[in-house]
C-alpha cells in the first residue's frame, strides 16, 4: 500500500552528514516508528520554533 500524498508542497533535500549523526537520526527514527524524513522534519520544526529570533545573516 503506497503512502498517502502530503497536503503540503515539498522540496527535495540532498545532504551529507557525519556517520555518528546519521546513526543518531536512524536510531531515533526507529524508536519513534517514523521515517527518517519525518523525524528530520520534526527536529527542524522544533528548532525553528524554539529559535524564532535567530538572525538569518551570517555571524560576523
């Protein structure tokens, strides 16, 4: 059975991360019973929610 379609517009993100960070993400996904995409989206959403006033400009 295919996954249901998302109701929001999506963009692809291709990245390389360190092996230890990947393993943490993978373990968290398995514990939560989520895909790695869902886990990463939730982590990023929480970060941006908790840091709304962070400057988007590079640090000097």
